[in-house]
C-alpha cells in the first residue's frame, strides 16, 4: 500500500514576497507537489515533480493547475492515483479534471 505524507509548510511566493501557508505532498518519502492554502481554504497546486507527473500530474508545472476544496480531497486524490499506479492501471483520469 502506498504511503502518502502531507506536511504543513510555509511556501515562498518569490523574490521579496512573503510566505503563504500550504502543504507538501510526498509519495513513499519523496516530495511530489506543493499546494498553497487560500483564505477560502482551497488548496491550489504551486509545484510538481517527475513523481507527480507519474501519478498523473504535469511535470515541471508551477501554476495553480490543480485545485482541491480541502485537505481530505487532496489526500484522497493522491491515494487513488497511487493505488491505481501500484495496480498497474496508470493514473485515473476522472473526477479531478483529468490530472490525477
């Protein structure tokens, strides 16, 4: 069974900008993506990695391409993607805009 870890973190917005609260996602101990938490509580992707791409994301994306209403939805999407990958099915393409 896959090990998905969510860690509370502060994400830098860029040169001279302040940090925003967010979450990093790790799969089997390796960082996968980062999500900024908006004032409305929604989580918006601000980064990804090759592993995230393997789980259905876009490699090298640094934008708010993926968005989740809350932490539970974020966790469930990554767990479904990891389970499908481990089952040899590839990443599921439904329910999250075809990205996870």
